[in-house]
C-alpha cells in the first residue's frame, strides 16, 4: 500500500488491535456503541485506523495519548444472526467466549463480522480529546494522520487463506441446510 492519509479511526480493544497487528486475527466483531445512531453499528468507512481502547479491558486509568500503528481495510461484511455462527469463528479471534456472548446478546442478538486486511505503520501519537471519548465506534481525528511506511501484516496467500477460513465458518450453516 502506498502512502496513506486517514482522518478516521474505529475504536477497538487494545488487545484486539495487538491480535490484528500480529496477524492472529483478520476479523472484527461489531455491535454498535450506546451513542451510535439507533444503537446499531454501520460500516461508515472502508479504511481506518484502529483506535485502541482500554476501558472494557478493565484498565480504568485515563489515557492522554493513544498510538495509531494499525490500519484496517474492510474486504467483506457479514452478519452472524445466531450464536452458533459466532462460535464457529472461535480460534480466528482473540475475544473471550464471555466477551463474545455479551456483545452478541446486547440489545438484539447478532453481530456484524468484518473481514479486514490489516497493515502496520510507524507509531503515531494522537492526543485524546473529549470528542474522542464515549461509547461510539467511529472517531473523526482532529487532523488526518499520514503514513508512508505501510506494510501488510499477512502475505496475499496467508490473508486469502484466513479469509477463506472466516467465510467457511460464516457459511457452514447455509451449506449444511442446502445439502440436506
């Protein structure tokens, strides 16, 4: 990927950012924050920074700056309308079973599944502002961040294999009902 300038970020747990950055995960499971319009998540941007958050990970201390060093590009979007579909994704993400169940059953059962191509960059420090706070998914940065040294976390072959595993897990029920 050539030079990238982005002014938007998606909030996600820092442990998930690390899993994305390390190539252990190429998907995001989203429900939507309290402050989302109608409480429902929408994929507003195809490319975005991963904005690390800590509150839901049990780290309560406020952070004055965050490091942006991970970019994501959405390549496919699906929905998991039953818990069995989400359970088949186990091993393809770093969330605990308890965290997944909480997200899945919050308000209306179901989750969005975003398959993302992940890129690493040189760390860029961004100062937290009140506008970035709150339970919302998307953050519009005060100043877009430009990065020239962008590297794909997974090779094309490794990413396609990961994508196929995710899509197979998502489609397993449909395949079983069509072949019955």
